[in-house]
């Protein structure tokens, strides 16, 4: 999948029952995962020996896990929880019918938009696995649409935190604008517009 080198391909199922047992999940957690996920399969192992690239200082290997979803509107907490429980770096391929999302947990769960399953490819770019992993995270968090948001002076984690703050500001601006439109009292409406303008300035400084 994803056009990755053939020598990285594997097919190792991750039984949900084994995950439940190993991590001692409660019934609510099990039911939440069962409602969203039908199967998890490791489809690629990215190792120095399989791609002939040096291990990084932090990343010695990472895995690609295909997650077959029961619902397109899945609960992101399930993927985030699995990623945090399994002590490996994982690129998730979230699959529903003929579409996929690529997802990685890095300070939070980040993912692409829905993409065509058969036409989506990724490139392993970097001189070692640290660089390859960072470029993967960057490509998922900052796709073509958001590439201008990337700040070369900041680290990967700092860029993601900054982008998260930007998204929160944008959502709050939308909420306050809606509230201002529906507000009948002129004084309150004016206060809401002032708050919107203040947040817009913060957003400009964030970008």
C-alpha cells in the first residue's frame, strides 16, 4: 500500500482481543473500539534493513498499520488511544470503502483529508529514519493547502502546537461571529465584534 518498497511489506494481523487483554481495557473502551474498527493489520515495517537507510537517533523503526473502519465518522479517540498504548511509531492507514486517511499521533492525532485508496502514495524522504519520520508527520499535518503555515525556525512539535492554536482561534472567531449576528442588543453586539477583531489580530500574529 501507499507505493512503499515491496521489501517492507508484511501482513500481521493485530487481533483486537489481544490489544484488549494486553492493555487491560475496560468494557466501555472495548465497545468504543468495536463500534468503529473491524480489523487492524500491520502492512509495512520500515527498518534500516528493509529500506537501506540508517536508523535515527530517536527512530529505529516504524510501522504502517491498516485500520479497517466500520464507519467513516469514526471516534478519533480510538486511534489516539491505540497509538499511545502501543510503544511503537505508527503510521495509520484508516480505510473505509474506497477511501483512506493517513494518521499519526504526534502530541495529538493528526490526519489527512479522505483520499482515494488506490491513488494515494507516500515518499520516504530523509537521510535517516528520524528525518523520514519527521517528513511524514510534516506532510500529514501540513499538506499543500497548509504548507505556507510551516515555520522553518520552529521544531516539528512547535509547528504542530502553533497550528493547533491557530485552529482554535479560527473556531472561536466563527463562534463569536455567529453569536454577534444573532445578538439583538447593540452594546453586546459591539463587544462581540471587538472580541472578533482582537482574535483576528492574534491569528495574524500566529501565522
